[in-house]
C-alpha cells in the first residue's frame, strides 16, 4: 500500500510540471524559505536519511536550493571562463524535476562587464519564475533576470532606474523578498526597490539613509501589509520598520550589533533579531518596538546563518557551550530555554548554519563547512545525521516532505514515509 501511495504521489508531482505553479508553502527565497525567513514548511519531513534521488552536480560547495511546484532550482559552481576576471567561479543555474531529480535545463547568465560581473546564481523561485543575478562586490552593470522555471529561458532582464544602474550589493547570502501579491523587493546597501514580477519594471524605490553592511539585508515581510522590516543603523545593528509606500523610516530598535545575520519572524508580535551576543525578540506596537526578551547565546559567530520558528511558536537558535555550538529551543513568550541539542560543531567557528522545520517540529540543521546534516526530534535529541560535505545553502523542504540539500558531490533529495512515534505526534 505504501508503494502504491508513493507511485500515486509521484504521478501527481509529475502533473504539476505541466500546469502553472500555484502559491504553495515551499522553499522559495534565499534565507528561511519564506517571507518570514523562519524556515517552516507545513509538511512532514524525512525521519531517516533515505535518499529519494541524487543529481551529480559537482561544485566546490553546495549553494542554496529553491523549490516551487514540481521544480527544484540550485546553482553549481565551476571554474570561471576565460575573460571574466571578476570571479574565480562561474555559477551555472540548474532546474530539475522534484519527483525524479532529472535535469531539465542549465543556464549561465550573460557577462555584461568582465571587469566587475560576479558569479551568477539563483536568488528566488516563485510563480514559475527564477530570479537570478551576477550581483555582488561592486558589479557596475549587473541586471536582475527572470528565467522561465520550466525551461531556463529569459523572461526579462532589468536594471535599476537610477544610477548606479545595478543590483551591485547582493552577495552570496542575499536574495530577493516576495510580497504577498508576488511583487519583488530587492535591497542593496542603500536602496530598496519594489519590482513588477511580470516584466521587471520598477514600481517604486527608496533610499535608506543608513545602510547596513552586506549580509543580513534581505527584507522581512509579515503578512499583507505596507510594512517592511530591515536591518538598519550604520552597520545594520537595529531592527527598523519602513513604510513601503512612502519610503520613510517609522522607528527602529536600539543597536544590538550582529549585522550579518537575517531577521526572522512568526508574526508582527514575534520579530527576531540575532544580535552580537544575544537573540532579541521584539513586538511591533505600531508606533515602536517593545523588546519581549533577549537570550544570551554566548556569542557564537553565526554570520549569514538562518534560524527557525516551529508551528507551535518555538524559536530555534544557536548557543556556545564548553563542548561546542548547540541548537536550542526557546519558549516564544519568555525566551526560556526548553531544550538543547548535542553539539553540531566543536569550538566556536564562524560558519553558515542553516535550519528548516516541519509541521511535527522535526528540525533539520546543516553546519556549513563542518560537512554534516542533522535531523532532530522536537526535544532536540538526534534523529539522524549524514555526512554531506560543505553546504553553504542548507536544507530546503518541499511541500511533499522532500528535504533537499546541495553538496559538493551534487543535489541530494531525502524522503521517507512518515513514522509517528514518541515526540512526533502532531
């Protein structure tokens, strides 16, 4: 019976490749998978390290993975072609089938300026469009592209309307934001742009008088509102509320440092800002931010790391212990530590930790160049772990329960039939 269910499920997934993608709770943006950046997908993830398929896409390290409908997109890195002196590595964007791992297309973006155009890569996937760019490290003529998710063909390319005409400051850990209606929000160090996803035209843009450093500058979007949350201050140590329509700064929090780690949220009453020495929880009153609690985490250096919020509101972050960095689960109301994992890294290395969490509070964590993928039960006891090599993108969950992660040897998909037992009841 289970085999029949799997065959039926794969047939349904195959059909999704033949119809337009619909809005679904899958992994669509760079950090945290969704507009809240909280790593949560309403699905049941794999309870064992059983591979569904493996696509041999070799790369020095794994890049972020996106999934929407029946399409999976990632970027693999290869030696840069002669003439492009700005980057040592060339990013080849790859589209695959979710059900089988079959490669549907590969794509390298055009080089507009070999002096500055950086490594091409995918930034987001939504509504049948892959958003991609060669931005980063001062690229001066870089365009933002929309590619057809089914074929990789260019749907449009766009520049900023005002000088400098580039999306120059989106670095490796940065991607685009998606508003509830599908409009794009794109940040660089100083500007925030709202773009039409159908043709790439700029709807509006505003200048942020105090930009942040590169890293952690992706917009945080909570629901269908006119509010955008961004890191602010001279080096991005403040939680800032911006009015999207007018482009005005409403208010911001005190400076807590930790500028290179993305914001995340459960809702406007539960906004989370990783600081230099603690995780800070804020409530938006509509006129100011009220700090609900802060959790001192021993200052593990988690630049570019992502965090998670479980379906019960539990907050997952990292903490430094004598035997290494662990994952902790916090009570959302008071910040009390409820559980801690075994160490996921020895010492206190500056690495890119990434998280994903399913509806049953199974938590999936990768430890960057430590080369491991962990699955934890809700009490943060170890469910399974796997040696994967360096993944800079971390785990991504699809709505059918498939867990995807890019590794140096390729893209791996894990999927097992749900097994409900102690700690896994909904």
